[in-house]
């Protein structure tokens, strides 16, 4: 269960260092993952071309929406156009990760 695992990780980190509760990085990380689990329904849905294009958009919009309040509170601003650059970088970064893993496997 994703939410149970995430909750245990958050509790463990907060027991280790309670000041993480006030850290924007901690808040952004956990809120984003919870938002993706609850709203974007991130899962393996097959490999059809339409889903391959829709899923990154859904993930980008969800991540932006759920982190907006935290960004506004901590930084006083929120990049509403961040979905577009995220989409532009997602394919090259995925290719770099796959290429890196392939190179590691061959070495």
C-alpha cells in the first residue's frame, strides 16, 4: 500500500529529525507523492501511445496543483507554467536514465 509506506517513511524521518516538518523540501516531497498517488493514479496502464502522452501531462498538472499552496507560503510565488518545461525535459531525462543504465549494464 503506497500511502502506508509513505506514512511510515514520513513518521520515521520526523522521529529522527522533527525539524523536517518545517522544511519546504520535506513538505514538497511528501505532498507531491501523496498528490500523485491520490489524484494522478500513477500506475502501469499499458504502453499505448495515447496513454504515453496523457500520463506525463496528468502528472505535471497534479504535481503543480498540489504543491502550489506550499510554494506560495514558503516562497511567495508559484510557477504556474512549470508543466510545459517539465514535459519538455521528461523525454530527454528518461532517455538519459535508460542510456545510463544500459551503459552500466555493459560495463
